[in-house]
């Protein structure tokens, strides 16, 4: 009997020790705080736009002189630097999965981060979070991580007033080659959104430094023809050119046309260039669109060319589109040809 009591006591002690260890690991993980916010308040947008350091090659159609992608990050007064931010907390290496890292869970649900107060520590924390490179934390893939950052940036742009220095920060993150290409592309996609939110009633004052900085960054991004960033820049520039005369519509159309007509343009760049040229009414793209509609590769380029025929073409293009529809080797080409025919027929020209 005495031996059984001793065995029971030993077993209970082991259970309590194990339970304490589990609680200690979990408590220790949950006590790790979010990315710390600085004590100082944010400063305003820089009064002078930062110039880009290298010149664009001569003879690039439609591109203002002096624009090219930066090779080093742009410092923004008043906006915390990612280099000063502690690394995100690592997850405990256990078989169980806790609720998620504090930064991730708080960005998703904590009221103090999404309280609409641009001066609050929560917004400062979000500005810091946007600058953190992907580290494989919070159980997120790179795509999921950037999607979360995208949501945070969307939210910051909706605040009124927006956080001071936000436009400069977006440009700085695009220019920062240490950040992954996907996030830099997302930043370019936010240039136009920020511009429209900053100046919703029309163009900013003439010679506004922040406006010039964003337009220069647009052109720098448009020159990155070896990635999807060029396409994102062209789409945003075309969008702004509809409402803001300082975004030179003729220059944007001319550059898009030059990319569409260049056989060495990467497929993604050429696809977007064809779409933007058509959207801007650039009929000079029709001859190359006819050729690519027949033999363009890959299918995305061919579909963009067919779509351009539908956008800009007339009854003269109907026989070609009918031929493409009848002989289509994929459902995608057939669908694009059918849609193009319907657009021309709807216009009656």
C-alpha cells in the first residue's frame, strides 16, 4: 500500500512538472510584445522631393529625362526605419499551433491598431510593420504575408487625415531593393491610390514636391521592364492621366506603345503595354496587334492583342477576328475573339 502511494505521488509530480512547462512556454510566447513603436511623434512629409541618382538613357520614348530606379532606400523624416525595428518574434518549435504571433494577431483584431487615429501608437506600429522583410513568421507564406501588408496599407490610405509621411514611405519601400519584388510591386500599385486620396479634388499646387516625387517614382518603376513592376506602373499612370494633367497622357501612351511594339519586351510587360495602349486610344498599336493576334506567344500576349483589336478596331478588323474565332486552338483565344467582335459590332463602325 505504501509503495502504491509513493508511485502515485511520483506520477502526480511528473504531471505537474510537465503541465508547468507547457504553461511556461505558452505564457512566454504570449508575453512577447508587438513590434515596438518609437516614442517620438511622426514628422511631416519632406518639403523637397528626393531626386533619383542616375539618368535615364537617352532616346527612351515618352520618358522624362533624369528618371531611373533608385539603388538605395530613400530616407523619410518622421517615419520609423525598418532597421530600427526588432525582428518579429519566432514561433515556439512545438507540435501545437498557438493563436499566432502577437504582431499578426493584433494587426488582425486589436482595436488600438485600427482605431482611425493617425497619431496613435497603433498606426506607428503599422508603419513599422510595412517595412519588415518577410521572415517566414506567423505561419504565413510570402503571398499571405504581403497580402496582410497590402490590407494594412489599404487601411492607412483610407484614414483622414492620412499618416504624415505615408506617401514618402510608399516610395521608399518601392525603392528598397532589400524588400521582395512582390511587395515592391504592391507599393507601386498604391502610388495612384495614394495620389487620388491625397488630392481628391484635382491636381496639387504647381511644383508640389510630393506630387513630383510620386510621378518620378512612377516613371522609375515603368523602366523596370524585367519584372511585373512595369505593368503595375503603366496601369497606375494611365489611371492618373485621366484626371491629372501633370501625369502627361501623351508621354504615358508613347511609352506604352514603344513597349508593345518591342519584340524583346518581357511577356508580362508587353501584355500590359498592349492593354494600356488600347485603353488610351493609341491606334498606332493596331498593326502590331494584328500580327500578335495571329502568332503572339504566350497566350496572354495573344489575348491582349485581340482585345486591343476589339478596343480600337473597326469593321476592317472583323474578318481577322472571325478567322481567329473559327480557328482558335484554345478557349481563351476563342473567348477573346468573340468579345472583340462584340465590342466592334456594338460600336457599329
